[in-house]
C-alpha cells in the first residue's frame, strides 16, 4: 500500500481516514507504511485528542514502540483503558509484552508487567471479549465454540497468573505488592494506572496498598494480607506500646483480623481469636453482632479444656481481660473475670504475694465493692501491718496508703496494728509540717494522731498542744546543725514550742537558748556582725543568761562601731559602743540607755529595748 492510497481515489483525506489506514496497515504487517501515515496525521491534523481516537492512536504508537524494542516508550504511550482500540493491535502488544516479561532479566520490569496485566485483562474480560473472540473467529475461519472459548480463556488466565506468581517469587514480592494481586484486581475492577508506576518500579507495587489490601480481603485472601503485613511489621497485631500510627489500609487489615478471629473461634483457638478481635478493634473495626457472639463464645471457653485437664487460670484471666476490652458492658463477663481474679489471688497468696495483691486489686477495679476481693486485700494489709509492728515496733515507715488503712480500721475497728500505724503516720506528717513551717497543718496532724493513739472520743486543747510541741521538738532533732539554715530553723521551731503553755515549756526555753547560742556562734565564725545584732534584738534570750552569748553580741556591737567610724558614721559608731559597754557591764533593769520608752508594752527583759 502506498501512503496516498487512503480511503479510495478522490476521497477527502481526514484524520480518521489516516488513523484507520495506519491501523489496517499495522494489522496487515505493513509496518513501513504505518509510520509515514502517522507522521502525516500529526503534521496535517495534530495528534488525536478525543475519545476513542486518542486511545486508538496511543495503542498504535505503543505497539510500534514495542515492535522496535523500546519498552519504556511503549509503557508510556499505552492507554490505561484500551476501550475502542483495534483488538488485533491490542493483542499484538499484549502478546509481545507477555514474551518480554517472560525473559530471564525482566522479572522486575513493572512497566511491562502493567502492559501485560491491563491488556490481557481487557481482552479476556467477559464484557469486552466479543471483539477479541471475533478476531479469533476470523483467524480460524470458523465460529469458536462456547466450550472451547471458555476453556481457552481459563487456560490463558492460568498461564498469565502462573507467570506472575513466579516472577513475584523471584523478586521477593509479598501479597500486598505482588503482580499477581494486581492482575486479579485489574481483572475485577481495573485499577492499574500507568501514570502511577514510578520509574524505579522494580521494588514497588503496581497498585496502591489500599487497593491491594481491599482486593485481598474482598476475595477471601485475608490470610495473605495478614501474612504480608506480619512480614512488613512483625507483631503488628499486638497491643501498641504507644499510639498506633494509622496506615492507609487499616480498614481492610482490621476486617481481615476480625474474619480470622471468627475462623479461630470455629477452630477452638479461643485466645488467638480474642487477640485478633482486639487487634481489629484497635485498627478501627466495629464488631458486628455475629462477631460479638464469637467473642462471648471465646471468653466462656478460654483457658479451659473439655475434660478439665490442662486448664490454665492465667491464660483464662488474660483471655477474659481481652474480652472485657471488647465487651465492656457485659456484666456476666465482668462477674466471671472478678471471680477468676479472686481465685487466682487466693491460689498464690502463699507463693507470690505481689501477684495475689494485684489480682485482688484488679478484681476490685472490675467490680467495685466486691466483698471477696476486698477481704483478700484486707488480709494482705493486716499481714503487712502485723509484720511492720513486729519487725520495727512501729518505728519505720510502711509504704501503704493512709486511706486504705483507714478503710480497714472502719471495717475492722479491732485491728490494733492499723490504729498504731495511723498514729505513727500522722506523727510523721506533723513533724514534716513543723519542719516546713506549716504550723496549722502540724496541729491538725496532732489531732489526728491523738484520734488513733488514744481511743477517747475527744481530746482537749491541752492534749493537742502537748502533742504539737512534741512534733516541734522531734523536728528539731532532725534538723541539720552544720548549716546556717538548719540552725535558724532550730531556733524557729523551738521559739514556736516555747510559746505554747505546756509542762515542757521551761525545757523548751532552755533548748531555745542553746539553739540561739549555737546560731550566734555560727554567725560569729562567718563574720555576720549585723546578723548577730539582729538576732539579739529579736529578744529570744535575756542578757545575763549566757555569758558566751552576751560576749558575742558585745563584740558584734564593737566591731560594727569600728566599721561605722571608718565610714564616717560617728553617731552610729558612738551608739554601737554604748550598747557594747552596756552589755559588757550590765544595765539596770529599768534604765533606758536613750531615755524613757513610752507607748510600748512591758516585756520580761527591757534591756534589748534600751539597746535599740
């Protein structure tokens, strides 16, 4: 055929006539004519851009590129949906792509695989097979029997599938990225898109993971999906350590897990089934009514055998916990879990105290107020308190909750170890409050201590004050005497204690005087002259009680007078010297150094007033 002989002599040349002529030339294997026709089409009319001319044009160009061995161009030019193209040209390109893909070094060529999958799925599709079947009939010269056609289609599908499976195995692709999965999905829904295939497609799927996952689940291959996911993310079905990072295919993954859970229930694999249902819910699945029935069936049997031999209470408790997370409103399940936890707690009370206590605690969380669980915990608490009292005589602290001990004492008023522990607890609380200067809190702790230490219904203010002073004095013994802050804190605690009228008041004043002296000596050692004078002016100890203290104060005034003289403050220096001489020589009790003091209440020792 010559290029000018299109559409008959004298007929007008159109884009359609040129395209049709090129197609016919290709089908007659007159390849040397096809390219000139296509060049004329492009030069005179431009490349077709309307459907289906653009599809016919693309298939023709792809077939020419494939014939020349230029498969990258063939892949780029091949339309995603070849509807409207000549079946003979589609068949030519499909056959050559299949041969190309079967070559030893083409098992990773995703572009050629996509051509094979798209074109053969199109040719063998029931709705589009008419043209291909007509082509075969024309080549045979006789009609193609229905049975023969069905057998041939089935056999050809099988050969293509077998080839793709082999290539997947050779390249190490799993079900999510397998060409075989893409082949099945394309035959069902037409999901392969050439433009979505990356240039380095050897390591990538032909379709998205979402499409692949849904196809596997929808066609009964959920196990393949789960196997591929387990290889990609080992342990994905277990509870996540933190928060689950959503995957694009969580939906089909969750459904596959739920379906496997139902299968495992039918296979009496109760624990595995509950694990699958739990994972499915974490991936966003909502259990159906049938699936909830499966969960119920599983928790009623988990950890049990039909003959009772080999029952495992720990496995049963774990299974019941898993089921409860799925059916939190199931009261029968909650009751069963509580009973099994109590049973386990009793079983290990003599061998594993921690597990026993944890079981009773968990049982109370599942069923608040359960009497058996509460009794179990109370038993542990009584034992702890008795050991504490026997071991330390109530001295050392026991790490338990005050609220728990109060609750035990409420339920068992005769539990003396609980009463003693609460008394010691509030004693320590009061001491800590006193050290921090929280005096009202320390008083409250004193009241609570008396409440548990002395069973009388009420206690007088005198009792509370005595106990409060005891707290303060006890706190003094725990203060660090090596630092200024500790020495100042001792002074403050003893000052507070000495102001409370108790039988120990005189003793606490003596301790206060000693503490003031120790603080003054420390201030003298570090050269804090003004701080010594301020301590003296607080009137915490009378002059004359401690010669050593008086001497420290006298020296402080003398030193400050020297400093003031050097700085030009002669008046201040004179006053400081006068104070120093007065302290050193002693002053009459009612002889103010700087004149009479008016408008001020009388104090035990007016000398500090006179030395202001």
